[in-house]
């Protein structure tokens, strides 16, 4: 039995003995969330292929049931959380299912049964937790949102991880976090799988994927002042990469509004087998490697500046991806997120050599008497991308480019019998001149509802 499983079993045993203790029941709560999710992707330009159909469309209903317990009494306190996920297919024809060949992790929204989408899928996660003062240990199902590991929630159901994490706030203005992740469960999957990178995870040939079960991370946030926060985090995916992160965020009241500055720096290098074994190479290294695959080598700098006043938020940012490889992040092949200001609806704009500028605007209609209604637009342009012109091992910088425009309109009913009912439309347009790559248009329609049970 794994150490984390044993520790979770012991914690649950203690909880079972003390379940009647004050705090464990009284401070518990449960919420049922429902998300009706439709996505339609059109691949533009070029001819359809077996792995790139011209149209993908899927529609489903997801349910997310969460139980968060309080803590037992005593110096050492115990609790347990649980998450139940269930997805139902409403529409996904063979021609429009995201899994074309049956060899990938799954479709856009649903797991695959051969070449078709399953009718439904479900998963259950349990997390034991132990607390002493302001220090908390969690073992089991986790959904971390940190600079070096980010849970993806961009589809019908969210991604989850398995592992352990300890968080402490015992020192004033300082939050420290450390953990180890062993498995990931994709947003369109009911199975746990190992951890990997794009290019090594078998996205083109599932049986050839290379996976490990050790991702270590640690770091902290320190509030230098009430408006200025500094961050440092470290992440290590064994046999793939090591990553250091430095961040600085600042809120500055200027006139009637507030200027938010968000500065980020990542330093990523190879680790173990990624440095010398082709099966562990990641896509995006064009410095003398065949077919644009090689070891991790990336430095990424970014700055985002947003000014909010009277319901308006506008601003812009710039990002540079230096080094001989693309920016690395945990990528399981069926959807993942990275802590980047350029992680958009379709692309992440973090290719080797890429320089990206962006402009943003959003408006909160509460300022004109319509609370709950928001709208926004983002435009990004990336240039100077490093790539290869052919597949014979000759690497060259071609200076190719890409751009994306995202529009979001959302409304959440703020009060009354339908309180928390939300509707959102997300439209994205991505264009590129990268070789053998098709541009995309994408629409997402989302209807969501959250019901507190107790």
C-alpha cells in the first residue's frame, strides 16, 4: 500500500471515531453544481486529415457534488472532503467527436469507447485532512492552483490530481506550500494516469507515452505590504524538468481607479532522462534536434498591467519565451492549464522564441444597473516563433507568428429563486502561419447552476 493511501486510511479511521465531535458536523457543507457545456470547433485552412477534421462538436451535462467537512476538536484536528463528478453525453456524433483515431486520451469533452464518445462517465475523489494551528495537511484528491501546477476547469468537468499537500499560515503575511503529485485525472476521463509533457505523453501514439508518478513542488507568497505580494515556487517533474518561478503583484490606487501590475518569471531546465533520452523529449526544442523535439530549456518573462475604474478594466501585457524549447507544464494530453498571462481559450503563446503582446478590455454592467452581467475581449499577437521547415533534422528559425482574439459574455442571476444560475458565451478566433497547422474558430456555450445543499 502506498504511503499516501495508508495515511489517508488512518486519517479516515480517526475521523470515523470522532465524527460526532463539535465542529466536524456543524462546520460541514455540501454543494451541487451543474454545468451544461457545448463546444464547437472549426479547423480552418488546409485539407481535413484523419487527425484534423474540419469540425468538432460535443454537448453534455456535468454534475459536480462536493462535501467539505469541518474539523474535529483538539490540538490535532481531522476532517474529510469528497468530490463526485458525473458527465452525460447529450450529443457527439462519430464525425464530430474530438477523438478521430481512437488512440488519444479521449474527445474534446467525453472519454472515448473506440472511435465514439461514451454515453456517460463518473469519478469519485476523497481527501483526508489534518490541521494543527494554521498548518493543514491534505492527502488524496487535490485541485492545486499554484504557479507551477494549475488545475484545469475549462470543460464540462474539472481536472483533478492525486497526492499530498501541506499549507501553513502560522507566520503572519506568509503562506508556505509544499506537495507531491502522483497522478492526474483528465477533465474528460474517469481514470487516473501518470504525469508527463507534451511530445512525451503519447498524444500521437498513446501506447508510446512516457509517464512518471513524482511531481514535487514548494514555495510561498509573502505580503510585503497590503498591496504588494512576492512569490517564489519550485516544481520538479521527475525525469522531465525543473522549474523556478518568481512573481510580484501590486495594486496601486491611481485617481478614481486601481492599477494592478503582475510580473512573472519562469526558469525551466531538463531533468534526468529528458536531458539525453529521445523517448522523454518534449515538443518545441529546435536547437539541433530532429523533428523539433528535445530537452527542456526555457526562460519566460511576462508583465500584465490592468487599470480598473467605474466598471471598466483595460490594459495590456508583453511576454518573452527565450531558450531552445517551448515553455513546459504538466500536460496529460486531454487538456491542461499553465500559469501564464497568455493561457487563452485556444492557445498558450509560449513557443520557443515567441514574443507576445496582448490588449484587454472588460466591463462590469453592475455600474449601469445590471449586476451579474459582464463582458470582455482579449487580443494577442505572437511573433518570432522558432520552428523547423521540414522533418529531416535541419532546425531553423522561420519567424512564424500567431494571433488570437477571445470574446466572453456572461450573466449570473444575482438574487431571487434562480440565484446563481449563469449563462456564458465564449468565442475565440486563432490564426497562424505555422507549417502543417490549421487555424481555428471556436464557440462555447455554458449554462451553470450552483445549489448549496447544507
